[in-house]
C-alpha cells in the first residue's frame, strides 16, 4: 500500500512528529528540509538489506525521551493507513503523547521484526495495532490468514509481556486494491477481522471495530470515507477517532 508521492515528504521522520501545516513550505522539520525528508524516505525504501525498514525510525527513536511520569504514551503501529492519519488529520495528534510508527506498504512480518525497536523500547502505556491488509494484498509475497494471525498474535503477546496495553484494530474494508487489482480481498478482510475480534476477547485485549462503521454494501470502504477505496480521507479518520477515543476512555481511567 503506497502513499501518493506528494505526501511522502510528510512521512515525518520524527519522534514527536512536528508537522508543517503548509505542504509547500521549505521550513525544516526536526532540522530537515522537505527535500532531505524525501531523500531519506527514498533511501530507506530502496535498501533491500533493510527489509523491515529498521532504519526508518532509528534516528527518531534515539532522540525520543522516555515517557514523563503519568504520561499516557501511545504508539500507533501500522502501515500507510497509520502514517496517513497524521497526514490527513494532524489535529488528532496535536498536544497528545501519541507516537506514530506507521510505514507505507508494510506487512505484519515486517512490523513484527521492528516491533521491539519501534514499540516496546519506547515504553508506551498502550499500542494501537492496525495491520494485515497489505498481507492480503501480497505486498511481501503470498500470505495465508494463518500467517497474518500468527504475526498479529506475536506482536500482541510481546506487548502484553512488557506491560503494554494492547488495542487491536479491525482491518478497514477493502473491495479491491488499486496497486494489485483482482485479488478480491473483501471476504478475506471479513475473515481476518472475525479472528482478531475473537483473539482479543479471549486474551483480554481491546478490539476496535472500524470495519462495521466504514463498510459499504460490498464490504468495501465507503466512498465518502476514501478517495481510492483503501486509504481513509479526513472524514474517515474522524470516524476512527471517535471509535478510538471511546476505547481510550476506558483503559486510562
């Protein structure tokens, strides 16, 4: 799942995601210009030896301070839908101890490899895990639902073992993939979400059901919530915000 190139500069290779409101601005972000951020994204995207993209957030993680006492730090772990949240709807993150660790195009095995570095070592109170759709799209090769489920379970168990509250998100609806058409993902998404919901219930984790509120009659993403049928627009992220905020109100009481 690839973000439009016009958005890549805002991938925000930062610990706290300082954000330039003017996408045309040359104002440095975390000491880097727009051109430098694009170059770094292209560099890490092109390194085949860094398949999980461990280098992508290495510098940002090194600069990030440990949570302050009483800070309800949350790491958002995922793919372009996660990183896209801060691009389409940056207001959601402003002034909050939220750390975005999404990387466009990633699958669950890649996230599992970088999970300790990009989640556990940041010592959050909770992790919001939204993943699986790129596995269904076969971004890193053919993948069965069992393989996806195993990787999600491994990340959840790692978080839980380290005292991090686990928030598992349903995969968003998808009727087709613009970059890989014809895979008929809709029913696979339904099946994966059924497993995620049951797994969360059986293990005492929180399950966020984005799917039910965002699906159309074909089990695809409603057109009002997306421009391409896969990535949410601002209206879609606002729906997700409401569902997430309800959950956060229960775990941090």
